[in-house]
């Protein structure tokens, strides 16, 4: 079992206790919700997701779901 500490909307700390596989998935999803700066591709007017290198034009990568910052 793993314990994950998070902060709720009011800023109060909460603890979640779950299995190792579930905790890995929660951490993966939280990381995807954190802004990642796009990669500019030289010579092309396109930008790519820093995680999966897929072309992006929105606030989220349509391929892997990463939240994008321009």
C-alpha cells in the first residue's frame, strides 16, 4: 500500500491510501495535468508535445493527454 498526500480545493492536506499500481496511475495523471512547455520544431511552423513528440495545437496533447503550455 502507498500513501499519497494531496491538497484539496481549500488548500487542506488529504491522504489517499491505495495499492502501488493505483498510486502509480494517480501520479501519472497528476503529472499529465501539470503544464509542460511545447517543443518548437526548427524549420517547421509546428510544435510538439514534450512527452510523446506528437504535433500539438491545443492546450492538451491529443495523443497522450499531456497538458500543454505555450
